[in-house]
């Protein structure tokens, strides 16, 4: 048998697509390559998060109990409301970017200017909102007790509501002295003391019979295990070794420290992408104002930065799903 080659075109070539078979410029093609490599990077981060969460499934924090803050609504439980608002703002900025690109295709400078400005505002609000969320995550709201095994114990009342350490602690007569470089041979770091020590919490806990402890171990219903009063007292006296307020890279009042590590790294990495996108959009915005792309006869640069912006929005959808919804 002989293979049959179908030749097309007037010159008898088997491929007649030219040097741009998909109609994509060099700059746009390179942007797609960057997006592909960045997508693989985020995929690796989220896969690592997923494996770690599966390994510590019984002690992983519940998002509805962690992200409950909303600006100007102090003390009001609003689980996931602010995160949902952040997501809406970022997706809306992606819509305005689409409109900017479409206006560029029609060479409408005024509309490109307006929609680019709205995109920049949306991105800046998102970055600011993420910084505010970080602040609340780091500072914490209730505080918790740390155990010998590296787990935490949260204080609840008999109604199942969280109780802050500030409401439990009893003032002690002995002054607490911070460890300084001239008071210890092996001084290195960690001289800052928590607001309340374990003795203050124990005294207040035993004086109030309406207080219980909750462990991070999940029940069959997916809820954290609440100990009885007797079990709580035994756990407090046997396993508790200190207090923790908020979250950092070594301690986390919401659960395993690994959750905070991933939260800071992945959301911070994404936030850096959004911040970079805002800066790039500002540069493009001023180029639009001074008529750079009008003179070139093409707004392709707006389209290229739009690809990056849509990618950043898409990544947030996955981050939002992994950290807040699942």
C-alpha cells in the first residue's frame, strides 16, 4: 500500500497556515505560555494543600468558624460573607476587563479608559480586603489553649458558643516578666508573652461551671468534639501547656498550624499576582490615556493584560473553593 499525501494551496504545500496559523502574535503567545506555567505552579500548591488536609482531616479547621469577620460588624457572626464579597468584586473586575478588551477591538478609547479604571479599582479593593482578612486571621478573636501534642483546645459555654480567653482569664497577683537578652544565656527569640497565661485561664475555667472544652477531632457528623465538664477539667489539667491568640507560621488558634502555613503562602502568592496585575493595569491605563495604542492602531496590549487578569480571577475561584467551601 502507498500512503496518499493530500496537498493544499496553490504552491502544493501540506501546511499552508503561514507563520501565524492561529492568528496569535508573539506577545500573546508568550502570555499563554506564562499562564500555562503559572497554572502548573498553583496546581502543585493546591495539590499539596489537598494531600495535607486529607492527612489531618480530623483536626482541620472549619472555614465557617474561622472567617466570620465583616468590616464595621464587630461581634456579629457573618461566616464567609466577606470572602464572598471579595470574590464577587474580583469576578466583577474580570467583567469590566472583558468590556475594556471589546472596546479596544472597536478602537473606542473613552470606553477602554473607563473600563480599565473600574478594573483597577476592583483589583485594589480586593488586595485591600485580603490584607484586612489577614490582619483578623493573625490577631484572632477568641484565643485557645495549646496541648502537649501540638493540638488546641477551644473554650465554649454550655450553649455551644465560643468564649474568648479574655472572658475566662482571672487576674493573678504575680507580675509576668518578659524574657530578655540579658536574663538568659540561651536567649534567641520569642520574648513576647501572650496576653493571658495558662494559670489565669485555669483559675477562670474552674471558677465557671458553664465552660467546656472542644477538641479539634471531628465526630461522624463532621463537627468538633465537645468534652463534658469532667473531661474538660481533666484535659485542662493534664494536656494544656499554654495559650495562643490568632495565627502565625508556628501556632494557630483555629487548628493545626499547617492550615495557617498554607493559607499565608497560597493566598499571599495569589495576592501578589493580583497586586502585580493592578500595577500592570495602571501602566496600561495611562498608556491608553496618552493615546499610545491609538497611534499604534491596536489595543492588543489591553487584550494581553486581560488574559493575565482573567487567569488571576480563575485561580481565585479554585483557591476560594479549596480554602473556604470544601
